[in-house]
């Protein structure tokens, strides 16, 4: 047997270890007492960030609470635009950072499509005003003869508003959960909080890009399109509505998604839209998205996977795998809650902005509070956000209905 001294396999040389039987809380406490800021930074960087210590790896919540609750760690947090240093108990800090790591991992596992339909925008204001520049070529000339002055081009503005909606939820770790070491129950609460936040933002985004309320038969708030601050229906079958850049309107009626003729009708309507010079767009089909509820996904998949036009001998399907028209399909069962028959085509990211007044914000609170006195709450956390989706224009996205009646607002 070799006499060579074995090297420590732990991340630190302080006796602190990871893995069964879990983190040595006595060692963690000793490290934090010696240097709270530097010690906690090492825990974060060497254990939590690397995934060596996770929320589900906690072995004894009660011991963790008893060892860390009274240790104060200086932390920096933004308060009214300034960064201030305050002291916080090590227990909620450690549990809170483990929660954030768990929620981020959970966030990456949940599939959503909302981010594919919008451009993200950060703005701390309650009401964001977006000004679109419109070019007004009043001269109407085609070419400039030699010796003549170049004509002037003027510019106008179209202003639209994007508002905000604050939301969020709290989570509590009771002293009973700590005393009974209910780690599994706490992990489920954390997962539920992340699932809830993602669900709410996804549903809100889909309701806005379909203008579920503003373009319903009985139009009402919230409107996704607010020219000059006034709510207006985004989808209309009326010519030149919502504006002159939609000469045939933004809604197709009696166009259920059945076969390639419906796809062609939608494409033709999309290609009839005009730019701010009242000229047609060049719309690469590779940039186009077709958004369908889950009920229509098999139909669209069949259309896009069929090489030949059904019922027509030897005619190539232009929407098929070898065709020229290959838009991207996006689908979500959440759309079925809005309508199982309405579908959409266009370039939504050119039209919609998802404005974050406040990004996902996480705050923890230790048990040494009034809530501990009132209800034996050992730990509280709040996940909050403020987000809204707005349309800055109307000519890049069309709605197709199977009949003439718009979906009911949900």
C-alpha cells in the first residue's frame, strides 16, 4: 500500500463536504462566522453554481436552520435605483440561492413558444410609447433629371403604447416543514412556483398575439394594439382596417385550415400588406410563422409533409417538403383554450414587443419576523414580475377564422 498522503476530494480544505450525508452545516457555519461575505461567495461559486449542492441535496432542514439562522451575511441589493448593503440571515440566503438555481434549471426544461412570437424589450416605465417613423414621399417622382434638385422626403410618426401588468406569488417554508425535514415537499413547492410563473407569462403572451380580448366580437380591454394610446382591434375583415397598410384587412373569415387552398388564401392576404410607403413588402417565406392550436397541428403537419397535392396527379405541393413555401410551424395546447379553429400567419416578431417593466424578481425573508410570530413561518420568498405585450404596428400578422365569429375572450 502506498504511503502517499491522500488528497482531499472536497471542494474546500475546511472539512466541508458535498454528497451523502450532505453538506456539513457545522463547517459551513464556521466558515461563515469567520468571514460571512467571502464564505458565502465561496458557497455560491464552488457549490451552488457548479451544481455540487442542490436544493434536493439538503439532508436536515432543522439543523440547517439552527446552524445558519443567526449568522448575518452582508448582501447588496438595489433599492430605488441605488445599491445598498444590508445584513441578512444566512439561512434564507442559502435556501433562496438554492431555490433560484432550481428554478433556473426548471425554467430551461419547460417548453414555451411565446418568446418565438415577440421581441423582448426592457423599460421601467408603466406606459411605453413606441414611435414608428413613416416615410412620406410626396414628390412621387421616378428618377431625378440632370440639373434638377433632389426632392425632399418627409417623415412622420405613428405612436403606439405598451402598458404593463404586475404579477407574482409568494412561497412559505413553515417551521413544521423545517422540523419535520420535509425537503421533498419544499422542492415541490419551488417547482410549482416556477411552473406557475412560466404558465402565466406564456398564457398572457398567447392571449396578446391573438388579441383575444381586443379583437373579440365584444371587444374589450386589454387591447394589444394601442395607436396613440387608444385601444383598437388588431384583427378586422374590413378593408383598410386597422389602417390603410392593410387594404384587405387583417382577418380572413370562412378560412378553416383544411388544405393548401387555405394556406394560399392566408399567404395572399399577408402579401397584400403595404409598407409605410404604401408599397408591398418583400416577405421571405423562410421568415414566416404559422401559429396553430394543437387541434390543427396534425392538419398543418400533413400539409407540410405531403410532397404532392392531394387529388391532383403529379402536381407538386408548393407547401410540401420539396416546395418553395416552407413557413415555420408553432403550436401550443394553450391556444386551444382560446380557439381550436383560429390560426395565424405572418412575421410576429416584427409586430409584437414583450415589455418587461420588471424581470423575474426574487426576494427572500427570514423567519425572525412578524410572520414567524403570527404563523411560525420560518422562511418566505416572493417571485414577482411586471410584463405586457403590445403591437407596434398591424401589417405583419393575420388571423384566419373557420367562420365569421371571433374567438370569445378567455
